C-alpha cells in the first residue's frame, strides 16, 4: 500500500520534505527554498527557527558554486545553524573559516519535523556527493531510499 506523508510544517509547504512509502522502500521529495547569499541579517529575518536540512555553498573564481556542507539541524533550528555555519567568527575549522572569510557564501534549506526523514535524506545526499566517506547513517527504516528534488533555482555545483 502506498502512503504519502508530508514531513514539513503546514505553513511552509512551499518547501520541505514529503515521503511516499511503498512496502520497505521510500521515495523522498525535497522542495528546496530559493538559493540565497548568506548574510547574517537576511538569515535572521527570513530563515525559520525550525528543524530541517540545509546545503551551504561558496562561489569560486569561475562563478561556480562549490559544496561547503550539507546537514540537518534539530535544536535551535535552521536559522541559528545557518547563521553559525556561515559566520567566520563562529566557525572553528580553519579551512571553512578561510572560505567564509574570502568567498561569497550561498545556502538553501528544506524544513522537516521528522528526524528520521532528515537522517535518510542527508544520508542519501552524503552517499551521493561523498561516497568514499558519507559520515552519517540513515534511519534504518527502509530497504531502499529514492530521492527527487525541486528548487526554484537551477543549481549546478562543482564538487
């Protein structure tokens, strides 16, 4: 039996995560927020303080976006996590700090109120982007995980 479940907050249905379960398999649909330049004031004003997944990029000299990080956040929500991860004064990692200081930073996010769904989605992305070391585990609920994404921006990034 097929079951479609929204996994984001009702008032943010423009973007978020939904899932269609079929037996022991799941097909997630991630609708991303628009890409935005990381600016502390804009993040504070526009990003919701709720749980979700995010991707952070930096713009290289050839005007290509490069992946800086992908992850999920629960406590404190997307607003505080994006604010923290895009501010060179708040980052401990020297390589990331240098990128944040020198490059234009971009981000996008998708809210979700399901920790298990976020784990599955982030695992799928990490497994796809960094197969040699995904660094995270999926929820273990499904035999196979499939993914579709939609975004208001045409995103092409370079690994």
